[in-house]
C-alpha cells in the first residue's frame, strides 16, 4: 500500500484492518466469531472486546437484527463500530433507539511510510520494550485497561484475551518508567496494512511525548517488516497527536456500547 492508492481505497483498508484484527481476537480460548453478509460479530467469551462491525443491513431488517445481536451477548459488554460503508444510513440512530449509547467518534487515519523512519527518540527515563511472554502481555493488558479507564468487568477480562493469543500477528510494546509500565501500544500485522491499537498512557506519562514515542516505535517496526501503510482509529484525545506525526484522516467511524 503506497501513497498512489486513492483515499477511498485507504479508507477501505482501515476498516478492513479493524475487521481482521477483531476476528483475530476471537482466537482466544472460548472465543468465536461469525458473519453472514449482514454483519461481522466477535465474541471473546468474556466481558472484553466483544464487537460487531461491518454492518450491511437492510432498512426493513435492521431493528430486529440489532436486537437479536444484542441479545446474543447475554448482557455482556458489547461495542458496535460503524464505518463509512455501513448500512442503513441511519444505523447510529437505530442503535441509540435500541439501548446502545454513543461512546465516542473515531477517525480512521493512516500514515504512508515513504522512507525508512528516523530512529525513535524516547523521552528521558522512558524505556520501550516488546512484551513477549504471557506474563508480560498480561501486564501490557492491565496497563492498557487502566490507560483507557475501562469498566471494571472489562478491565478484569481484557488482559487475558491477549495473554491467551498467539503472538504471530500482534507485537506488543510497553513503555516503562523506573521499571514500571506507564504506556502501551501494539501492532497488528494485517494482510494489507499494519494496524496500531491500544496506544495508551497513564497519569504523568500523558505529557512529554510518551504516546508519540510509542507510536514512532510502531512505525519503525512496521517499516522493518516491509509495511508501507500504518492505520489506526483515533479517539478525539489522540487525533492531534497523530496529525502532528503525519497521519491523515480518511474516514469517520463511531463506537456505540451497551451493557457497560
């Protein structure tokens, strides 16, 4: 994927990477996933990372299908992510009417890696380390859950989802200060692009360029593996950070949640 691709194509890659990543998380023990041409759903078997996305619903069937899918998860936390190609056009309003609440807008963004990136400069006192074994990945998960202020039941289950996944497709980065985890980032090795997920920082680490340093580590690692496009979904809090780093926005997305 290079800068010669059209904006619409890159938007499709952003949404496709998120779908590919969500399906990968269903490989945790007890997880399952499915799709029938109408939606893609992921059930991790826990309270964390249950997702519905890529909806292509007819207007006549949408309301019943939304209720059916929400019931399928049995009261566990669920996130429904909408993207630019989702149907019907008023899907967000239908989700709200069914009991979902709008969590936040996301901005689908991408960085074209034109040349080898410069060495990653880290703020004083910050160590960036790859988490490799299940205990380190669990620590990564606990840090990310705290950084995103996840609800208690989601935070409880979130680390185990990743600690039980194979590491062939996800690379985990921990930012440490005085040996203690203060920041996270991860790189999903997708089929058409690398994806940046769960970039988070704790407390004072939110100042001083820690998130930027972790993101630059992802860029460097993606480039070393031959990727030329890094994609992500930016929250409102992270949007300006990514703009300053050279990311561009290609699409709008929204996250809706229920049972949280």
